C-alpha cells in the first residue's frame, strides 16, 4: 500500500507482542481516533468457530487501539 499522510500502517499478527508494541509506538501510546483493520482469522470451516474467532480477533484489535 502506498503511504498516506497521517496514516500509520502496521502489518502483522495482532496477537504477537512485538506487533502490539509497534502499534502502540505508532499511536504514541495513546488511543486511536480511527481504526481500520482487514484482519481475519484462519478459517477452520465451522461457521460458529470461524465467527467466534473473528469476534475474538476484532475485540483484541479494539482493546489495543480503541476502547
């Protein structure tokens, strides 16, 4: 992705501590005003499990960057 003014791009697994630290650094250890994520978990083929994994992943993103 081409750089955008005022946009911080971090690629990695949100569950990894080094990625969380990189995100926190980019945010200046403050909460984000806007979070845009295209994160998806690895799907296993069970709709319920896949849904719950997606919910968990999005909660982790919000916990780190937003609320």
